[in-house]
């Protein structure tokens, strides 16, 4: 079956005005509620209880109004072999969540838990009686949340993963040279990075930055002021000439979140620019913050976010530190596999999801093993499965039941197909060479 789905964009402070409605068209999203804010941040496509996709024609699904309800009522039809769960203890659930993300400004500095930590944290908060929708709850489900971000806008800006310690030291030294009389406030950070370089890890540095202490406010203030000066006079500063992106990012964070220690923490992260069609993969424990742009996100079906700053939402620094992977990594670009002309497949090393992008004209066949969601971004696609076929206009999305098997895609289109991951021996490595 091909079942058309829609949802209403979620409004968060960091979203962009009508960005998702403009991308998908008014027919591709649910009509906003009266008085709904213009800011649109995320559109969810999936069965997560936080915002399950609505079914356009409930008569086709025995009057189930949304995808979560339909899956719970008929897991065999909707999930096929995944009706028993992706892994032990899961139960019948769609293992992935597809999103359109529109960032008009920086998201919170955050990481996601491992599967073991998510299960333990979820059970502990349940046992403590913390309501599942409480704003101070860390674990809203029992799943990990590795995620992949594919850029749709011409560029998408992000902070992703701890940069090499030597790179952080060089950046901080540039701040020292530009800070003038305020450079003394940076001395503790310089010393902490020197110790981290010797150990090869950043946990002590991150813990110090996230723990209120004497001198931390001065450090944040000097870093913020130095970045602002570099943006105002780039040619006259070391930062402005050598690290213009980093200086601009720190200045923006300081303007939006004055005094937040996350401003300093951002100095330790890879500053990444994705061009349209490029992707990054963010595994468990990886600290990151998307800054600006529009993209497709696919992730394990979870809403577990551990925040460390740059937000007005709940911050649990202790839980973030416990879940954090402090290992420096290159910018985690994920190279796609070119399956055939116009078909690219992103295969992160997780069982929960993979993402296929189909672009250009012609007729192509895409391997599908399990339930899938197809979102058409441009053009008109004719989708043919083993049992049915459908014409999918730009902005529309459909849930595909597993009995359709492999999909034939015809038309001059740009679309993405989300589906569970599959066991492969040829999963490509993270492309550490692309900068």
C-alpha cells in the first residue's frame, strides 16, 4: 500500500519563518492551527508519539487517524518482518524517524544517548514518576538517537564533533593574541587544552567549562567580546583573517545567548559547512549544534536530547557529561554510495535507518527491505511497487508498506526514501577527507 501522510510543522525558537511550508507547499503539510506562529522548525514523518504523521485518508487504514495508531493496530501489515521489533525489547515500532529541519538560527548544544543509556534513563525517570511530557525530563523514549543530516539549502552550517585538540589550541591562541588586556582570562583554557593534548581527550576541559567556577564568567565575556571585535574588523585581527567562520559563529552565539558557557564550548567543535547534497552522520555521544540552513534528517525513532547550553530548554549537564564521547574526530561527512545514475544511498553503520536520494529524470529501481517513507521534494514521481502504484507530487509524502518490496521511480524528480538499515559488508566509512 501507498498511504499518503502529512503533518504540521513544529515551531521552535530557532526555526525559520514558513520555511517548511514554502519548501513543500501548502498541500504538503497540514494546515496550521489558528494563531500558530510563522516560525517552522521541524516536520516529522514517522510514528514517534511526539508527533506521529497524520493519515490523509483514514478509510484506507481502517479509520486509523495517524501512523502510530495504524502500526499499533496492524503491525504485520505496516511493518512486515519488523513487527517483532528491530532488536530485543523493542516491540512493534517503526525504527526510523524522517524530518525536514529548517534552522533560522542555532539549535541547542546537544548530544544523544546510547541505546543502553536511553533504556536505563527512561526506566529510571519512569520509576521516579517524572511525567513523560515534563519539560525537565531527559528521556522521552527508550531509544538511542543516531542521526544523519542531508543539506537541502545551498549551504548548511553546523558544529559537529570535537575537533582535534591541536586545532582547538590554535584557535584559542588566536583569541589570546586578539584579546589584549583580557587575555589573562583565557589562560586557564589554554592550560586545560595543553593537558588534554597530552591525554588525547577533552572530558576534563568540557567538565570544567560546564561547571560554574571562579573565572568562568570572565572567560565567556572575553571570548564573546574578542569574537565581536574580529567580526567588526576582520582585517585587523588574527581571528578575522584566519578563522572568520569561527569568529562569526562565536559572535552570533554570544549575541543570542549572552553569558552561556556553551559559547566557549563551541570553540572545541568542528565548524562545518555542508553544501547541498552533502551529509554528516552524528553517532551517540557526539556533541553538535546545527546553526543555519534547511535539510533532511533521518534518525532512530527517538526524541532523546541531552542539552549542554545555548538554549532556554532544560539543561542537565551531569547527564550530558555521562553520555558524552569526548574523543576528537574529523568533521564526520558521510559519503553516499552511487547505486546507479541518479540514485545515491547513505548507509550509516546503524540498523535503524538508511536514506536514498533519487534525482534527475528516467526510471530507476530502488531496493527496499521493510517499511518506507517517500518524500517528493521536486517534480512528479510515479512510484510502482509489487502491489500498487501512485503518482506523487512535489511536497507530498507516502508511507509504503513492506509488501510493495522494491520501488520503481519514474519521472524527473528530487525525492528521498527513508527505510530501515540493512546488514551489509560494504558500508562506506565516514569521509574524513572532505572539509
